[in-house]
């Protein structure tokens, strides 16, 4: 999670939604790095 500690663009609604979905995946123990990379590429 430290990799995405200070995320540029998180103020955008779409980025927040994607980040929230990725966060839920991480809580379930699923890898979400690729989803986050795609969202903030």
C-alpha cells in the first residue's frame, strides 16, 4: 500500500471509484496492484 501512499489525481471521481474498488479487493486478499497501475498510469 505504501507504493500508492501519495496518489496524484485521487481528487478525480473516477480515480476515487477505481481506488475504492481496488481497496476492497485488497481487503479480500486479492492482488489489486495491476488495477491500481491501470487506473493511475
